[in-house]
C-alpha cells in the first residue's frame, strides 16, 4: 500500500494552490461585500485559468478537458475548497458528468462548447415540492410530432444566472424521468428571482419556470426514461469531489488559521494555545480532517479501480460535511469575538459551511443509504478484509 503522491500530482496541486492564492483569494472580500462577482473579473480569471490548462480538468482529454483520474480530480478539488464557490465555477468550471452522455449533434452543440468554456450549464433537479425525494418531481415533458413540450418549475438552481443552458429532469411517463438540455431564451422559459442564501455569496440560486417550452428531439440527453439513473450515477463523483474533497480543503484552510491564531493570541500573559481546552479543539479538528481526507482518497481510488463506491461516497458526504461544520464552529470559538466579527473571514466560513450538510443529498438521506446497505451487506461495509 503506497500513500505517497507522485511528482506530477505534487506539481498539479502546487499550480492550483498558487492560482487560488494569487488570482482568486484577492477577489473574495469584494464578492462578499457586493454579493456578486464582477463580470469582467469573472472573465479574466476564466481566461487565465484556461491558459494554464486548469479549466474542465474533470473532462476527457479528447474533448479538450484535463482527463484527470478520480484521485487526481479529488486532489485539485481539495485545493478548490480553499476559495469560494463562484470563483471555483468561473476559474475551473463546473461541468457535470451527465453531459458526457451527449451523442451525435449534441456533442458539438452542448458538450464541446461547455468543455471549452464557451457555454455554461447548471443542473436542475430540485423543485419546491421535491428536494430529497428527487423522483417526486412534477415537471414533465410531453412528446409531440416535433419533439417535446416542457412544463413545470425548478428552484435553488446554482449559477443559473451565468448558465446559458440547463440539464432539466422531467417526468416523461407515470414513473419515468428523462433529462433534457434546455437553452435559456426558448419561448416559455423564464428565470425567476435569485433566492438569497445564508452563505456562498456571489453564487446566484434561481427559480426557473417552464410554460409549454418547445424542445427539439435533440434536447433529450441519454435514453428516454433513463434520466434519473443517469443523473444519480454521474452525480456520485460530483458529490465526492464538490462536497467531500472541497469540505476537506475548506476545513484544512480554516484549521491553518486556527493554528496561527492560537500561537499568536495572548490572554492571561500566555498564548491561548497553551490552554488545554483550546488544544482539544485543535486536536479534534486535525484528527477529523485527516480521517475525512483518507475517506475521500479511498473512495476516489475505488472509482479509479472501477469499483462501485456508492456507499463509500455516502459515508464521505456525511463525514466530510459534518467535519467541516465542527471545524468551523471550533474556529469561531477559538477566535472569540473576532470569530463572530465581519472583519475576519471566519464568520463567512461558518456560514458557507452550513450548506454542505444539505445540498447533494442531506446527511439524513446519506445516512439512510448507509444504514440500508449495511443491513443488507453486513461487515463488508465496515470490515474491508472480510
Ligand atoms: C445553496 C443551495 C444550492 C443548491 N443547488 C442546487 C442545484 O444547483 N440544482 C438542484 O437541482 N438543486 C440544488 N439545491 C437543492 C438541494 O439539493 C436540496 O435543497 C436538498 O436536496 C434538500 O432538499 P430540500 O431542501 O427540499 O429539503 P427536504 O427534502 O424537504 O428535507 C427537509 C428535511 O427533511 C429531511 N428528510 C427528507 N427526507 C427524509 C428521509 N427519507 N429520511 C430522513 N429525513 C428526511 C431532510 O434531511 C431535511 O432535514 C440547492 C440547495 C441549496 C440550499
């Protein structure tokens, strides 16, 4: 068993880390204060990142992407966690794996321009009446002589403002769900309000409304009725990368700040790191971050070996998200009043962390997946040498 990283991986991490520190971190305060990322600045980081080959790294090389393995992707995503959501989207892209199911003319129209960064796509599954129960959607598409007609609505759609097309899940039968690529600007397609959130400022979360939107036959992604399966299987790796690895990166970043502060801040004529209760918070954070990281790496390794890592990813989703929550909570405590004060970014990290336990499946849903699996498979889920 070899846990070391090779030279290429170390260089890749270093390049991403430097890009984030030099190009993205300086923009964070402005985004936080204004609530949005300036368009010209967004374009600039996008171009710079593309020049360095850092855009669309999760997409195959033959399409113009970086062709990273799951493990290499995770290593980058961990670094992405050091900055804020909207900057990751503009700099590195947020290209969802279900798009890889594009075939024929779909490839030139939707897939390739997205990998090239000329088009941006958002994924739209959630509706006001269907969140955890993603199969309980009401949006539906009816087949016509010329294609399909789409009706319904979605909400909480991240990055909906910048995106120029959407992967939309819609019922195409009593129990069948299909996935469609829907361009902004189609007749009957309207964008609603930006639903203001507690954190991740700068990323808009939009309502979308479909009122008899005509879709060409080409808009259907994958086979009819296979949309749910397609989305759920492809979103597994997204969950591991965008939630698991980023949570580990974010927690690591916050932990670094905690360590510095405990060494600098003095009370009662000694640094606060000398107090055992502060030390416990540091120790628990370090232990949990390391545990979460190895869970993430192990699940990525399993994907690269072609194993089904669904349960491991569900465990990662819970543990990494909750670790991040505990670490940022301790950070606020260790920073005391400055942890609550907007003069430092700690309170922002605290707010930004909260969503990790909710999106891409709540902790409760993923715990349910793990519990049901372990009741079926037994020790195979926790004793790997059985
Ligand atoms: C900032 C943000 C960004 C998002 N981005 C997107 C996006 O880009 N695209 C998209 O499609 N969606 C997006 N979402 C939606 C997100 O995935 C959902 O919010 C999430 O899946 C939970 O659904 P819900 O909010 O409807 O909560 P609900 O499903 O209503 O859950 C409410 C509570 O009930 C619990 N619960 C539900 N079912 C069960 C069960 N079976 N057992 C135990 N407990 C249960 C939940 O865990 C939760 O605690 C986003 C949401 C937010 C807040």
